[in-house]
C-alpha cells in the first residue's frame, strides 16, 4: 500500500459513513422533537462509531510503524516511529 493508505482505511471510511448517517438521523430527530432519551441513545451510537474508527486507525498505524521499524532495523527509523507513536498517544 502507499505511504498514507493502510489496509484498514476502507473499513474505517465505511464506519465513518455509517456514523455520518446516524448523525444525520439524530439531527432529524432533534427537528422532530424526539424524546431526550432517544436522542442520547443515538448520540451515544454516533460517538461509539467514531471512537471505534479512531481506535482502528491508531492501532493500524502503530502496527504499521512497528513493522516498518522491524523491517528496516535502523535506529533512525526507530526514532521516527517512536516520535509518531508519541504523537498518536495524545489521541488515545
């Protein structure tokens, strides 16, 4: 795969499109003055879908970085991977 695209990206895009559909439904529910419990439940579903997509992206990237470092076996690659992992950690 190319540098910026991992195997998991198409699945992540599907999850995000599903979340986008759920969010559109939530907006319609607000306009229809649906009960707060229903709104909260649907917002929770949107939040869970987005969190799941983020987690998958981060896990895939960590795996990708670690396998690249193991394949190259260089200290420089390891340092770059470590820096990226530190950047990703703030989003966990």
